[in-house]
C-alpha cells in the first residue's frame, strides 16, 4: 500500500496522544454513571476484598439491563473511591473501564471529543505521548 494511502487510513491521533494520570480522582467522582464490570472483574474485586462473590455482588454491584455496574454513593462517587486519600481502594484490580481511561472509543471518535476530555481531565493532553498502538489496545478493551 502506498504511504499516503496508509497514512489516510490511520486515525487522527496517529502520532499518539499525551496522557499522564494526575491522581485527581475526577474520573471516580461527580455525576452518576456506570462502571461496567464483567464476571472476571467482579471475582477479582471480591477476592481482593476477601468476600464471597455473591456478597460482593449484593453489596457493590447493580444490574443495568443484562450488564452489571459498580454501585455509587449518593453523590455519584464510586463506592471504591476513598475521599480522604482521593485514591481508589481497589486500584490493583480496578475494572478495565478504569484502566483504559481516557482512551475510550467515544473519546477518540473525533479531535473535538478528545479536546473535551482534555478540558475535563487534567492528565489528558499532558505528560508523555502514548503511542497509537497503546491507545488502540486500550480502546479495543472496552466499548464506551
């Protein structure tokens, strides 16, 4: 394939995007939403919390149609967000939705979508360049 054709087929972020998590907790707090968790993620979370899976699911998840989402506090904060330390209490086994932020397909669809993420997230658009390959690997991990 000719280089100009191959280049035209690459996404607008082909040179990579800058991102470095600042640990602000903004993606774990705020408006209500969904943090989708599959069975393997629920099992890993239950294990780290030293709970039987059924107890974990009863305490920390809710059904949304055919899918499961983590529950939130009344203010929209994730149940695993520690407001004192501003850190995730289950960071080592956080769901793929959390691990792949901000490289979700919805955020990458257009340059304008990415710019909106940069306005909302202090780590987006800053720090080292994340390669196209890494971005696409993360984006393929979950559909949001």
